[in-house]
C-alpha cells in the first residue's frame, strides 16, 4: 500500500516536532553547555540530591547587553540615545552650538566615542533626565515601536537571544527566580524586560539615578534626574545584587569581564552548588564576533582565563546555539543558518 | 430530651470557633477599618468587578516602624545600636574618650537624642559599617536571640502587630505582593522580615548605604560602608519605590507623616482603585499613645488632616484591634486586654 510510507512519514514528522516542542532548550545544540545546564538544574532541584537547593534560595542573575540581547556594534540604549537626540533636536535650538550633540546628529560616531564617559553622561542627561518616569517609559515604548535594528531589520524587542530566553523559562519552570543585573539603565530595561523575558520590573537591576518626588495640581510626579548616579558594572554588580536582591545568587550568566565580579561573588556562595556561564561572541555570520582578541584586548579576557579554574561554562555561540534569534519573532537569523 | 440543648450548644460553639478560625482578620474588631479593607480587596480582586486589578499589578507597600512593629519609645534598630555599642565597647578603648559613646553606655538618652542626626550617623557608622554583610546579619540575629523588649518582655521578633501580620497574609492570599518600604535599615530589617512577616529580602526596601566588594583569599566579600547613604523617609519613599519596585503601588500602609508622600503617590495611581491606611497610636495600655497632639505636634499630624479628603482609613488601635501582639508568640498583650 502506498499510504504506509506516507503515514510513517507523517507520524515521524509529528513525533519529531513533538520531541522538539518537549525540549525546553531546543535552540541549544547538544553539547557541553546544554548538558552542563541540564545537569546542574537536575542536581540542584531533585529533592533527593545532595546538592538540592530550596526553592526560596534559587536566585539567578543575568547580565543583559551581550547576554540576553546584542550589544554590538552599539548597545540598544546608546542607539536610543542617538535616536532621541535626533528626534528632540528641532525643539532645542540651543543644541546647535553643542559639538557633541552635532556629532550625534551627523552620525559622527568617532567623535561620540572619543567624548568618553563625560560625553556619554552629557548625552544621558539630555535623554534620561528632566522628564517624569512615566514620560520616559513612554518614550522608550515609542522608540521601540518606531525603530528597527539596522542590520537585522527587526524591532528591538524581537532581538532577545532565543537560547537565553529558553534558558530563562527553563530555570523559572524549575523554581528559579530570574533577575537581570546589567550596566544598562534600570528604567530603560524595565520597559522591555517583562515582555521580552518574562521578568517583572522589580527583578531588573541596572544603572540608576534618583528621581525627584513632588506634588502636582492633580496628583504627584517623579521626575528623572542624574543625581546619585550608580553605574552597575564590574565590582558594583555584587553591590547592586546585595542591595536589590539581598541574597547571594546560586547562578550567574554574563558575557564580559564586567560580569566577572558577579560570577565570582556567585561562585563563592558558601552554601550551594553554583553555576556560572559566559556567552562568548564568536559568530560573525549570525551575530557578531568581537569579544576576545588574545592575548590582551577585547571585552572577555579575564573571564575566559578564569573560567576553567572556576568551572564556568563558556558558550561558543557559533557552536552551541542552534538559532540566535527566534525565527517566529524575527527572520533576521534565517538567511545565515 | 436533655441532650438537645447541649447538642445545640456544642454545635454553636463549634460553628462559632470555626467562623473565628475562618476569619483571616480575626485580630481586627468589626468596624470601619476592617470593613474598608475587606471591601477594597473584594472590589479589586473579583474578576467581574469594574475596579478589578490584574494580579501582576497588585503591589502594596507597608512602612515598618510603628506600622508593623512598635517604634516607641525607641525604634528596635536604635535599641540594637545601643546594645551593640555596649557589647563592642570593651574591644574599643578609643571609645573611652568619646562623649557620645559614653552617653550611650551610661543610658543617658537625653544626650544621645540631643546629638541629632550627626550623632546618630556616628553611632550608625560604629555599628553598621566595617563588617561584612554576612557578619552584620549574624550580629542582628545574635541580638534578637539575646535581648528582650524592656516593657513587653518578649523577643523582638515576636512583636509584630498581629492585626497587621494577618493583613499581610490576607492580602497575599488575594494575590497582592507585599513590600516593606521603611526608614529602617535595609540590612537590619531583612534579617527579620521573612520570619516575622513572610516577606523575602528583595521585597524589603529601607535606608541603605553601599557595600564594597573585594576578593579574598578564599572567595569574595561585601563590606558595609556609610557611602552613598540613602534615607528612605518622606519624599524619598516614592523615589525608593520607583527604584526598587518599578511600579506604582495600589495600596499603602503607614503610621506617620513620613509615610504621607508614599500614600499620596499611591493614591494618585492613575489606573487603579487604591487603598491608603494609617495606624493611629492611641493605645497606651496595650502599646503606646504618642503620635498626635493637636493642633501641631506629633508624628501623625498632616496624615490625620489629609485622610478624610484622600479617603485614607485611620486605624485607631484602641478601637480597631482586638489584640496588638499575637498571644501565641508573646503574652505581653494579655494582661491589659
């Protein structure tokens, strides 16, 4: 009968897709990274395991830029700053005489980068202070609605890494509380994190400044300022974790040397078996390859050096990730697969 | 038959106790406060109500000192400071020449109070900085284990107000996420909040300073400092709520004018029907009566003035609370009931 092979094919195809759907980490290739993740989760969540971690202690922290979404060639937030400066410029004739602002408007990124931290803080002040917290969130939402990533052609909120989004889901399904601890702005990330990653605002920790409270004619307002600026990177990440979370994490996931102190703090947890992971950007075809130019330049040097002795898992994107972006959200990734 | 009345009595008694046990707010007297709480919870959690609040938005904030536990005549944390100074003094001969420290050791509270904010910060520095975050938590635990409240004779962690602890449980049972937002020290409160109130550390917001991260021979450490001190009171409470929580609350519970901005910020929520409540300390027999001496002195003056126009519920402790402390934890309250 001719139907049989067709039937077999249909059944196989059905089972195949069912199996894929059953794999919570289907965007990961079978390999040491996926295996290490699954082993650690099994060891720490099986109630009869010697490494069992009570649910109340399952706190894991993720960097954002370069760990959950791309950071090259510019961070999303810096692109937002640039787009906002251009949008706001017509209302600010006084900016005509500002060399740095003019460089932004003219896409002279060399001048922008050379302006260093001082220049960046000036641009942050122009785009991240003065408005109410609600207005700022609305501006970020509007920006997301009206801009597409230059290379991938997708909305920015479609560009979370699919394997990492699956990892967040997988960890939550196993009782872990997922946190972002990032150098990105706390108010900027919070607009996106719930939709993109399923992470509520209070579990998003980032760089921040203090807002200013006042009464208004019909209520109250919080206005963003640059006061008390806290830059959540490097040694300040463990500080922020203690301040916001109040527990030492059992897992830490990053991609650069700025995440190393957070991984060190986590690995030194005196009570529980911990997990550390670093995303290694090796995939110029599907994303970017930029983080390590041995022996000494790049954004991930000490992380790679420390990983073997600390037992941190290095995720070589090119090898370990089946897809980079979710093709159902964004087709960017498909051409180069 | 003689059995009938007895049977009836037994059934009535049984039903009576069953009803009491079924009442999640059994430590509250029937009255306007209890009724207002129940009405708001019903209105905002019944899915067919016009005032329904989605679970993801049910964030409520509680002050701690004077709202969840006593603050008179000294806050628990100031008592901890005093007890710590006395405990540590033998190791610090250099304190012999310090007039303020000597006043603490000699229980000369008049001098301590007159030293003002500057003096208080000095005492805080001596007892809240220099040690690791873990050492500090251990010191707070040791203090709780080894001290009793002078008037009530109970451990400090037995002195949460029973009606408010029930209210926290009741709100959580109805899908609300309960937060502490207090002028108390964040690290101090976090040691106690989980056990006393069922509130995990990340939902405890308070005054804070930044810790300092470093590597050690066998791991990492976070050492407490006085840097970047943030005093979480008055207009800084909404600022802290935005920073830590990232949402505007739908309910706010306090007891003093320092909580008024937090209640104003909550009441001005543009989207949801909110709830505001102020505990009014009127009960010298069972606790303390100290907060309002009209027309102008006291810790709860503008709160009482604003309450009627804002719709905030004033909880007259003497009238509204059946018990102040949980008699199963602490017998303090029983003699005067």
